[in-house]
């Protein structure tokens, strides 16, 4: 097993001991026990609070990619149109995924080091008339946070589209009001801010979205349909992961105990410290402006005197694990993940000190 003294990978993050304890329980079958459904209901309520929503919450097995697929497959039939608002790899990925099962997709593209502009999205949406509009709150590979979700949500209403938002790596570390933004399907993963293993996914689903989901009637493994009546009905599409459900409960209660505002502040402070220390040691921030940086992850250019494998190797040799990148950002941009259990100024300081040593 590989574990590092200082873990600052942008997911999966380090799982705190208090959460790990959930896996020591030896539960009976989740299908058969009322106790499991009570736990499921409790997690739904806690998630609604976290997301500021009255929408239904569906909690499924599998990490976040499973619900990115679910959101698309459950709302689009072959030939139907999705507009993917993109300022990064995940934004763009929605279009590739939709095309893979025969839907039509256009990308409303913005530079990876920037954020979407609502007016351009409005023009594109009015011209293209998509059935679904997708957006990403935190573009983890770019280290940016999209502030205009409320406006894009309004645009979705104007053109009668379902609004799907990937907030996998932001919620819990950054403020997001699902209902104020008009998010019909919201997507949250377990291995980022929630600090679980990549075991569960959480979706918020509006009544407008349920209507479309019923009409599309997709019936594959990732389908939301079988979850609509859980926990009122005790008959799930597959056996659920009770340990993971317990771990989620511990995590959500930890956030509530800390207070959501305090958790956002902790993320903001860790992010600021990371950017400030990076600037001091001559690292160049990848996002165009500090105002669009995510509080959960910071992206810097790989310093010129190193290749990424050399830099990464030197850091790992000193016990620091950080994130590289993908696609066009591979080898050029690296990332420090300060989300969930890793949103900790002492840990970030320790990690940035290692980077300083290696740069010298
Ligand atoms: C992590 C993440 C996902 C899920 O992808 P995996 O890397 O496969 O876990 C989806 N969207 C965003 C924005 C993410 O950060």
C-alpha cells in the first residue's frame, strides 16, 4: 500500500479515522433491515440541508462518474440535444459522454483558465435549443469555481431545458444553493470534500427532472428510476453499501457539527495559504485570476526547470503526494487538493514547504 506523509491529492482525499470506523461494522443485509432505510433517510435530510434544497436526494453505489452517466442517460434519448457549458475537462466530458450513447451535443466553450460567461451561454442555448444544459461548479483539473450557476439556471428555464450540475468537488467546501440556482440534477461524489472512499454518489433531483426521467424511461444499471420511492419502499435496484452509507452519515454530521460556514471558511483559508505560499516561492497560478480559484483545489503551472515526472518524483521522495493533470493540461499544470479532510492550514503549509525545498 502506498501512503504518503503529506497527502494533498485532489481526490480521493485522506479518509479520517472517525469516518474509517464505519467499515468496522458488520451489518446485516441492507435490503432487509429497517435500520438501513432510516439511515438512508437521515442522509437524505442532511444532504438536503448541505445543498439548500427541497429536491429529492438519491444515494447510489459507485463513485461520481456513475451519476454523471446517470444524469445524461436518464434525461436524453438518442438524437436529443445537450449543451455542455465547459471551461474545463469535466465540462467538455459531458458532451463526449452524451455522444457515446447517440445523443447530440454541442459545447459552449470557454478557456480552461477562465470561467463561463452567462451571456454567451444564453445566445448559444437560444440558438441550439437543448433539452439538457450541463455545467460544472468546480473544474477540478483547472482549479476554478464557476460563480454564474444561478444565471445559467435561469437560462435553462428560459429555453425549457433541464439543468444538470456537477458539483462533485465543491459542495461542502464552497457555498452552493441548489434551489436558488434552479439545479434540476445535482451531482456529488464521496471521495472529494466528503472524505469517504470512492464508494457512493449523491444526486439531487427536481420534480421537473423526475418527469423527464420517467418519460425517457432509461432502464440500465445507473438508472435513477428504481430509487424514486426509496426509502418509502424497501425494494432497491441492488444491494446497497451499508458501511459506506454509515460513513456518509458520519461525514455529513461532522460538517454539521463544525457548521457549514465554518467549513467554507476552513477551505477558503487553506486555499489562500496555498496560493500565497505558491506566489512567494515563484509558482505561477493556472487560473487567470485569483477571484475564480476554487477553495477546494489549487492549480499551478509545473515550474519550468522540471518535467512533471521529475517534479512529482522529487516531491514523493520527500513524502508529499499531489495531483498531476489530464488531457491538454497533462504535464503542464499540477494541483494541490485541499478539500475535506485536507482543508487544513497546517497540512497545506507542510506540503508547500516541501515544494519550496524541491524548488531550491
Ligand atoms: C472527481 C470528479 C469527478 C469524478 O471523477 P473521478 O476522477 O473518476 O473520481 C467528476 N467531476 C468532477 C468535477 C470531479 O472533480
